[in-house]
C-alpha cells in the first residue's frame, strides 16, 4: 500500500509540474538595455501618432495620401528626439568623462549597443 501511495504522489507531483501556471506575471519586465528602452519609447510614440493620423483620415481632415505621409513624417523627428534623448545624454556623459569626444570612444559606444 505504501508503494502505491508513493507512486500516486510521484505521478501527482509530475502532473503538477506539467500544468501551465495559468498566466503570466502582470508586471512587465524592467528594460535595462538603454537602446531597447529608447526604441520602446519611439515605438509607443510612433503608434500614437499613427492613431492620430487614422483619426484625421476618419474625420475627413485628410483626403490625400500626401497629407497623411507629410503628417506621419512630421511626427517622426520629434518622436525620435524624445525617445533617444536619454541615450544621447548618456553618450555625452561618457565623452565628458573621457575629456571629450573621440572617434575611438564613439566607436566603442556604438559597438556596445550591438552587444547589449
């Protein structure tokens, strides 16, 4: 009888391990890669601007494709500036700490983004 109970407990334990946990953690992961963080911000801003363009199309404000493309293009530069400002400041801090800009340091910084 003990062997049967032990076997059933073992099977139950394996079954419990194989059952999905029922969902994911509701808290999003913390993004520590500064490049990924910048692109996440840019993506969010880009999507919001796309919705604004769609709203203008739906309201009849835009009636030509050129109006849409110009509106989208006009929003990209400010979105990039907002999204990448922290990254640019971090780069400038590195240059300042090293006594100023150098091609070698800038190369190292840019290569570090690929290795994050």
